[in-house]
């Protein structure tokens, strides 16, 4: 049976996203067909649009999709039609990283997420008879329907049936990246100071998670006072504007050094300044996108002599079936109120949503494709 969908086609920086008809391929054994209810917009979508990542264009982007399963492939056992699912990145399931439940570091990440086609080279999307790039993060959810995979679709737990999918959609990338960095990768300990630089979705998710972990103080740094205000409401004990000698103020507040520092900016100077603020055994986590040629410099004696750790982190070290339900539980307990970051836009307003996000007016734009 041929499935047609409306999808937002990305043709690059000089073109607005254009909503057009596409045809979906028939399902493979491990795949699921999802009617998309909503999809968050993440900076990675825009980095692809701007050709900062090696993803082929034109393509249907979108990797924070949530929706209702309409069909499942013959080999799918854990998902059935009618299930409400949150989608995230895909992984191969059998490489050394997947074997230890660290799928964000999948050895086959590129072919499963960024090649525009399935790992075997077959397209998931067509326009007329011509292939259209899709399978972005194993989904391509800027669309009314998407083909996802059993490995990257997580069924929303029964006891969260009252939570709207449009709210849950962004759990699949930005929120898990920030919360997982704190709770899973850095394993932040209660009572130790943390500084978080950048108060976008990832940074504010990290702030909320640092509060869950009991870090103290929790310092947020950004250039926008409105974001710092929000960070304060959601758990930051101190907020410093980066234009206002934030690093000096962190040093004054924590003269013994930081237990944890978390960079979401990818800016060399910020990362190196944070390294210099670490306490003995301090951990510096990095998730910001940086230029491919960037190199970091830090003092070897300080690095070794005080047992510091510098940690690159992808996707918050999340295993999807474990961490997405865990974040939902924190949300149900009122400890992870990520809905405060979201502003909703109709699917048709995708370009307005991106512009509002790029102007810094909205932290997490979420597109609504359909009523749940
Ligand atoms: C990704 C990076 C790789 C693991 C999952 C999350 N970030 C997307 O924006
Ligand atoms: Zn993302």
C-alpha cells in the first residue's frame, strides 16, 4: 500500500522549508509507520540546512518526532499499531557501543542517521519516482507520517497516557542531551558545584537535572537575561551574564573550584576557561558544536595532577528505553518541568518557528502536525 505524506523539504540555507507531497516506501521488517503528531526543532536540523554536517540535501529533516503507530514491519515485536511513541536517533544494535547500551556512540551512526537513506542504500522517501533523502535520525519527522525503526521509537508508558505527545516530542534529543549529560555521563554528585554555560534547551535541561542530582550551587551562564531568568526559575541558584565577567564571578563564588562544568556552546575560550575553574577530580562535559578544525589547549600538569576529566558527550549517553521513561517520571513528579521551554507552532508555520528560535525568542519550538 502506498502511503503519501506532507513533508517539509529542506533545500539549504537560501531556501525556506517547503511543505510538499512525498511517498513513503513500504516497511522493512524492523520498521514502523508513525502518524506524526508533533516534532521539536533542534539546532542540528539547522546545522544540516546550513551544510555544517555531512548530510545530503535536499532532505526531510526533523528528529524529535512523536506520534501514533499506524503499521509495523513483520519483525517488530515491542511496538504495535495504536501505540504512542517518542522517536530519537537510530543505532545498529550490534556494534561494540550498542552492545554495552551506549547507542549514541554507535559505530554505524552515520549510515543509520545521516546518510539520507537506509544503511543498505535504499530510499525511504520518494517524490514521484525520484528518491528524496529521508531516514534522518532514522525518522525524518518534519512530516505528517514517518518511517521509524523499532530501535529508535519508544512507547510512552501507560501511566503517562494523560501527557500530550506534543509535549513529549522534544525528549528525543535536546532534553535527553542535557539531562543525560548530568545524570548519566557526568553522574553529578549531590552537594558539589556545577556551572552550565548556555541556557538553551540542552543547558536548561542540565540545570533541571542538576537540581534533581542535588548539585549546589547550580550556576547558569548565558548572554540573554530572559534565558537566565528561566534557568533561575527552573533550578539555577546563581545566574551570570557572560558579558559580565561570568568566569570571574564563578571563581569568587566557588574558590575551591567546580566539581562539574558543562559547556553547550562549543566555543574554545569558554571550554578552556571552564577547565581552569575545575576542582580536584572535577569533570568538564562538552556537548557544543564547534568548527571541525578547532583544537583545545589545556595545561597537562593541571589535567593530570588534579585528576580532572574532560568528557565529550553525545546524546546524554542515553539508552532510549531506559532514559526516556526516566525523564517522563521526573516530569510526572514535577521535577523536570520542560514544558516551560516549549512554544508550539502549526506545521505550516515551520519557517516562522525557525526564525523565532534563531532570534532567541523561543527556547524549544515544537511543530504540531495533527491533533493527538
Ligand atoms: C544527537 C547526537 C548524537 C546522539 C543523539 C543526539 N544530537 C542531535 O542533535
Ligand atoms: Zn537534536
